[in-house]
C-alpha cells in the first residue's frame, strides 16, 4: 500500500470508528506503529485535526469538522470525476448536474497550473454519445483500474499503448495502438485508437482490455477521428459561466 493510500485509509478508519489506538490502525493498514505515527504527522500537516488521548482506553480521534486544507487530487482522479459526470449527463438521468459541474470547476481551479494544462489536454480526447439499441451489453464486464493511469500517460506523451484484448467471441490478442480518443456510449466505454497493423481506426471496449502498458520510444501524431453525428466532445467545467 502506498503512503497516500495508507493515509487515506487512516482518515476513513478514524471517521468511521471515532477512536482508535495506534496499534489498531497499524493492524488495519498493515504497517508498523512508527509508520502510522509518521502518517499521523503528515495528515496533521495537511490540515486534519487529530486529537490524542493518552492513557488506558485512550487513542486517536479525528475532529468531525476536520478537512484537508490542500488539494491532493491527481489529474487522473479529476479526469475520472469529469468523465463519470459526463457519462451520467449522457444518460439524461442526473438531477444534480449543475451542482456537480460547479463542484468540478472548483476542484479543477485548485489544481496547479501544469496539472490544469494536462487535464485540458485529456479533455480534448474525451467524447460522449448514445449507444445504438441493437448493441449487446449482456456480457459487459468491469474495467481494470490500471486503464486510466495508462491512458493519461499515453495520451499526454503520445505513446503507443500495448494491451491484451478479448473480442466478442472471447478470443484474446495482444494489440499495440495509437490512442486517439476515449468514447463514452453509456453504459459502454471505448478506447478509439489508430491501429497501424490494419491501417484504420478501431474501437476497443474498455471492459475487454487488460494489462495496459505504455510503450516508451516512438511517439505518434494526433489524428482526426471521424465520429457519428450524435457524438460530441465533453465540455470543460471551468468553461461554463
């Protein structure tokens, strides 16, 4: 478990349980007492108010009103929020769209300038539309968490993406492509890529992609992807008045 994941887990445990000892936290996050104490110090530096009660029956308590005072969201995390909201918008069943967009805009504005630049570059690759009613979704699976970080690196650095792909018949092949866009056709998500071995664009269902890795070395150029009329680019939340 990374230090950030461990610290996030400590905050969740303290919020959920009220009071916990160092030993209990160490057991839960599978770390040493010294590591947990160091994590508590880091969390306090970030703005969390964590009280210590010495003696028997004591422990650590997180102030219920305590919040993080510095944004730690990565570009991938903000991008994941935006594409999730975009997917719900595309279904037409999101009653709190205005509030969600306003919240995303505030989150994005809290990012450093270089991360904002990367986020907007990723957004230019994101499109949404409507899924044709005849498309079979009965075999829809889950997407691997490794996809989005791999996509972020591949799209921003224009690197080829290599992955294992399982087609509709269950046949698996190893593919290497130039990622050009992400397409959301709720409930399905697609990677749109240029496949040089076929000299054409291909749509890969993300729930059928596994073991994605970026290929260091040769980069590629951005291509114009010919989408159908119902497909449109996702709007940047900060561009809205």
